[in-house]
C-alpha cells in the first residue's frame, strides 16, 4: 500500500520535493522507477443524452506511456518525470481522475516542452560517469574464443580451417587461384595463395595435416570445394546484411557503373543505412544488365534486385544515387514511382566532374577524344624525361584537366617534341607512341573537340570545387542552388560560341581535315555542321545533368536544425522555416511533436555541446531517450542514411572507393561477387563470431 511511503511513491514526492532530496536519494528514486498500481477504484462516469458511460483505468496504459504513474491514495494518474522535476499541471498537483478523452490529454502533455524537458532530466540523472557497460560486455563476448572441441568431426574441422584460409585471402584481395585448367589444387598446378595458406596451416597444425592425409570421404584438393565455400560465404554475408536491413527504418540505394580490368562494365549496388548510431554502406553485389547498359536494362536490373529486398517497405527508401554511366540519371524516375521518398541526389562517392564528363560520353567522337587525351597523359606520366624536350615550358600532364589545358596551349610545341622523340629515341615502342600522339594532335576531330572542351571544362571543374566547398558550409542548400544557376549561364555562353570555336579549330593550318578516322561512325568525312550541333547538344546535356543531379538539397536544410552553435538563437526564435521545409520533404514526421523535441534540445546546455547529428544521436542512445526524442531520432536516422554531397562531412566515407580498387586489381571473373564480398565487407564478416559456423552448416546442408 502507498501509505508505507516508498520513496518513489506519488504521495512521498508531493510532500518531499525532488529538488530538496540528496543526490543519492534522487538516484535511488530513479532506480526504484515509477509506481504502477492497479487503481481499480479509478472509475469515471459520464452521460450523453439519455446514455450513461462508465470508464475504468487499464494497466496497459503504463506500458504504452513509460512516464505514466499512479497513486492508490488519490486514485489518480500522474506524470513521474514531472513529479520529480516540477511542472504546475494537473499531472503533478492533484493528478488526472477523469478518464474522458484521456488519450487526448496524454498526447497533449507528452508533446509539451516542460514534460520533454523533465523526461530528459530524469534520463541523464546519474549518467555523468556513464561507462558504456553494455558495450564493454559486447567487446568481452566478441573476444571470447572458444577452444575447438577435440571431438568435432574431422571434416568439420578441416572445413573450418579452409574457411579461415579463404577468408584471409579474400580480406587482403590476394590471388587465391592462378591460371590453369586443372580442377585439382596441387603445388604442381600452382593454384595460388589459397593452396599456400592451406599448406602453411598444415605445417602449423598436426591434426589438420593428419586429417587431410588420411581423409578418404572427401577430396579436399578439388576446386569444387573451394567454389562451394565461396558461394556459401557469399550467401551468409548477404543474409547478415538482410538481417541488418530488417532492423533499420531507412535505406539509401547507391549504384555505380565500374569498369573492370577485363574491359567489361559492372553495375555495383550498395545499401546505406544507420546501424547503432553510425552510417554503414554494405556492398550487395556486382551485376550485369541483361540487355546492355541502356536506361531500360539498367532500370530493370536495379528494380528487380531492390524490389526483392524492399518491395514490402515502399517508404523505407529515402534516397537514390547513381554514377558511372551516361544513362544512370534516367533510372531514378522508375525507382521514385515505387519508392515515393527515394529522392535522387548527388553523392560524394560520385565525383561531380567525372560524372559530368561521363554524361556526354555517349557521343563516339567525344569518347574517342577523352581516350586520346588519356593516352597523352599516360605517355608523359610514364616517361617524364620527355617533358624536358619541351625546352623549359611549364606543363601539367596530371589528369584530364591538366592535360587538356596543356595540349590546348602548347599543341605545336608538343608536336615538335614528338618529332624530336621519333628522331632520337632508340626504342621502337616509344617511337610508335610518339608518332601516334603527333597524328592525334593533327587530327581535325581531336582539335575541334579540344577547342570545345577547353571552353567547357574549366567551368565543370570550377563547379565541382565550389560544390565541394559549399557542401561543408552552413548555407549549403542556398549556395548549391546559386552555383547551379551560375554554371547554367556559363555553359549557355559557351554554347553560343560553339559555331566560332568549331570553325576556328578546324581551320588551323597544321590540321589534317581530309583523313578518315578508323573509329568514326560509318567512316564519314568530317562534317562541321553536324559537329556544331553535337557540341550544342553536349552543352545542353551538361546543363540538364547538373540540374538533375543537384536539384534535391532539402536534406541540407534539415541539417541546419542540428547546428549546435545556433541553438541559443533558435531558443529565442524557433527556425520554423527550416521545420516547414523538412516536413514538406518528409511529411510522415509528426511536425508538432518534432518542434517540441527540438525546442527542448535547443534549451538544454548538454545538447549545446554536441556538434552534428551523430554526436547528438549517440547522446540520445547513451541516455536511453529514444522514446523521449522519437521524432528527432526519426529525422536523424534519415539524415544519417542519406549520403552526404561531399567528403569531409561527419557521415562521409567511401565504400565505392574500396570496390573500385578491388575491381581494378582483380583479373578473375569466377565468383567475383563472393571474392568482392570477402574483401569489401571483411570487418562485418570478422565481427560475426558465428560466421564460419553458419557457413559450415550451409555447406553441409547443401552437400547432404
């Protein structure tokens, strides 16, 4: 009975104000928790017309509202955090006895500023020396290594060691298998580091060596086992990713077309989401469009993969980003129809200037132009001594930008340099390269596009650099829009100059205007009029691509709500326009509740020390305040999930960069997805202490 006056009882708190108690007593009350008596006597009667209504209090209300408490003496319900920290309302004075419209009263109270403030105060009470005990336990559990059971079956023991060897090679992108047609792993066939790793384990593990030498039930030297293990590991890794995606609220789709050393183009799909307060980007797979790389085939390939995972959660996808192929930007329309909040946006993984060049590479002459330009870059980069032949001219053959400017300004000097090289060099390959470069520099098509892109590319690179800088600024959403407008004007000015540029460039005296180009479509002679139109079309494409790629910036506006340095200003004048913009983008957020939660954040000193969305979210998690700041948490999870526009932002990192490195260094086509998964997601795999066990179970279930 409450008359016994437990310290957490409502009557005790009414007669002994929480602020007058000692710190130890306050902690004791927090640990005792709120009183939740049955309150069988809490009954309300009302009438409407000729009908009478009787309402009774149900204890399941305690479960729905974690702040609600009751008093048997008063036969009323109260707010436990407000009883502790003060709030002059019926929820703290006499309690709520009338049960009519109780749900409305509860909602109004729990969305109020004072209530949220008191809930936070109670949450953080005693957490000054919080030591993340739960995290420590997780670390201890991960570091507990169970000794292998000596009674385990031999095959399972061998399989585990094989899995460790495959994992090691995959993690470090080592060549597990060298070329050869034989399907048996032996030292004579030179089957790469995987076999060497197995041999090393045999030398260090007597049991393994004996098991392998005496095994008759399984041919452990067969490459079939190796391939089956890769398949099983890939499936288990994907299952881990699916399990993670089931737990999260929001997902972003990131797609990129990556060239492989085999000269094919692979479609790489990543999923980005928030996990334990931090962003993760999971590699899902390398795909090839069934019918080529046109917009239709790409859409079909992407949609079939995404729908198989997220078809039952249309509101879960909050962004989509594409790169690496000229038609990628056209795919987003179909995705948006299925996932209404999957806004198409620029991602920092896709370098803006590279994507813009890629957007115009559908023109064969332009594609050949940039290919020729890269040959010049490679020639001088691999043989820097030939730069000296240019007789002291300051040149820059670094990347597309440096080579483009240098070739345009010093084309005649570079041609004379090629003459000197052909006369003085004794290496046939160098003479051949120099002759090829000189022919390129006198090619009318090359020279025309050199003139066109000399006018275009400085604007492209300037936009790229400006967006990178602007994205780190507090006014990023406004500045990006201005930058796009400036770029459109600059390219429009170039477009008006195209006829003059083409005429001047094609009439240089040292340009060969009659020679046919092997890769010219239909082997036609040069047509300046059609080339002028192509250049104009390219300018239009660049304008459209830029507008599409940088159109959506409302997530940058939402970020402004979490600028800690502005919280004192926001306390005096709430940023209602930022809230309205955020709500227009994500209307499923409870706007009124979000405003109340943000007001509490802005008011409190502890939140003013937190800079950025991730520290703010970590603080909320640390103090168990997700229910208190449920709408803030919802918005932060979206902002963490959405990829940032530039590197340098708090939630930016590049999984695509690792994928690009992997695909650039891997010659094999067999089991490419499995090998990529082992390399890219090695941390996720190594963190899963049961990964090899799950793989073994899957493997044996497949062969039985």
